[in-house]
C-alpha cells in the first residue's frame, strides 16, 4: 500500500511538471508538507519599466482536498547586468479569490504582476526571497524606443534639461507619475456624522516616500526608502450651525521613518512586527486665546498576531515626548499624556473593531475612540469604501478643547482604516 501511494504521488508530481513545461519558462518546485509550489512565466523577454506576468502554481498531492491562500504580494530580488533591485509582485486584480480549495491530486494557479525596474537590462534573474522556489530567467530590453533616445548631437546642457525625467515606453507624459508611485496611506481616512454638535468629522492622511526605489541611493542603500514625509488633518465640522462653520481642525505634518517587517510578515508566518518613528507637529491654525500647538518625537510599534487570510489581533503602542515648549497649552500633558495604545480585532478583508485609548500623565483624564468598520465591497462589490461607526468618549477630541470631556456617536464611511 505504501509503494502504491508513493507511485501515485510521483505521477501527480510528474503531471504537474509537464503542465509547467507546456506553460512556458518554469522554476524548480518546492515540496512542502501539504502542497507543491512553483513559479513560471511565459515571458522570454520583457521591456524594462513594464510589468511581467508571473504565475504561482499550487499542486495538492494529498488524498484529501486542501484549503490554501495565495498571498496578495510576493517579495522578489531582481538581478540584472546593471544592478540588483528589490521589488514586489502583486496578485492580479482580476484574479479569483486568493483562498481556494484544491482537490486531491489537483492544482490551482493565480497570476501576479511583477514591475521590472526601468534601469534593468540584459539577462534578468528573479529570485523569490521568501520562497525556496528557484529562479526565473529572461532578457530585459531597453525602456527607451530608438525614436525617444536623446540625440547625442545635442549639447549636454540641453539634454540635461530636456530629458531630466525618464521616458516611459508607449505611455504619454504624466505629470503626476512621481506622486502616484510614491504616495501611501498613513492614518485612517474617513468622513462621519452624528447628532451632537459638532456633528461632522473627517480625517485625511497620507505619507510620501522620499526616495524612489529605482534610484541610485535606493539601490545601494535600500534602508533609505523608509524615510517619508507625512500629513494628517482631522476636522470637526458643525454642519447644523448657521453657515456651517468648521469648529476646529488639527494639522499634523510629520517626518518619519518606517521599518516594515522587522520580524515575520511572510505568507506562512503567524506574526508581524513593524516599527515607525519620527517628529510631528500639531496645531489648530488659530490665533490668540484659541491657539493650540505642540511638537513631539514619537516611536510606534505594530505587532500583528494571525495570518493575513484569517482572524488577526493587532497591538499598536505609541510613546512620545514633547519638544519645543507648550506655551499655547501648558497643561496639555495632563490630558494627552505620553502614551497611547491602539488595538484591532478582526479580518483584513472583513469586519474589524479598533480601539484607541490614552490617558493623562497622572493616570486620569482618559479618552477612548472605537471604530467598527466593514467593507461595502463585500456587500455590493462596487464601492471601494468601508462602513464606519465611531464612538468617542473622554478628553481632547478637538485640540481646541483638549481639556474638556465629551462623548459622541458618529457613522459614515472610511477610505482607509
């Protein structure tokens, strides 16, 4: 019986290998305890600066069906004749659900798109850094069509001004290219409303990566890509009052460093640790007696327990110290303290409950904010927003009234949570 089972397993592996050969260029397979994984691509050549289609194939050699989840992203290292790059292959947006049941002896596959750096050339070797799964090899061609290459007969100074930004093949000039490639979400973004005054509240937040990953500095010192400029704005809007004025707004520019996946974070890991630290200014833009402002140096860690396709528990403590004085609000630390803690329970693709709490420096003047969010795309499939129900209780919802207690329920939608 054991010999027959072993022969059946070998037959299934051979069938899988023959399938990969028929599909195109393939890599060595990885044999795990539950499934057999392999990467392949049909590309023999690819244009630098474009995306390459890569397939991740999963074979189930067991006698019973197995549930498996394709990761949303896959980290790779790209070695070319010019330099070595780090990149991320992303699951195709039109792909089927990442989580699937693979029948006994059957297989499943999903398509990923791998951005090929514009400076890559010659033979390209793609290594899957978090997967012991061999390599992909193909040729990278120049991203500049002959017609767009600057003429060598032009003076160097003219070429310096004319072609300062790289030309993308087969694409028109896009003045927002840098912005779209380098901007990322930072804190939660939402618009919610309630019955009490001020009844509307919204927050926008983003961070901008200072260095592009194809540049010389990023290639030679990848750690420098962690530097970001960030901006968060939280506004309270009294829509029920005459002329609907803004009650108070907190402006929070920051300069920070993000170190992601300090530990864990792989598709098979049950935990992940990220670190972030920096300098942040916060003020309400008012003058006179209503002026509020302060500066902090902060350190925040994010610890996630649970796999990305399952239930997760997140702890996000943040500690800070004040710098530059508190002349506009000398007793701010009595109400804001030096520490806050955010916890999140739920699923990355489903229902989540988050709680953010802090207390004053003497252990009193506490405040808490709870957000219950659920993706509308789960219900209708057309809206890329989350339903958001928020409850705040305690001190300092607005910077203007940091020393006054309030409680309010609001509901609306969020773009990022």
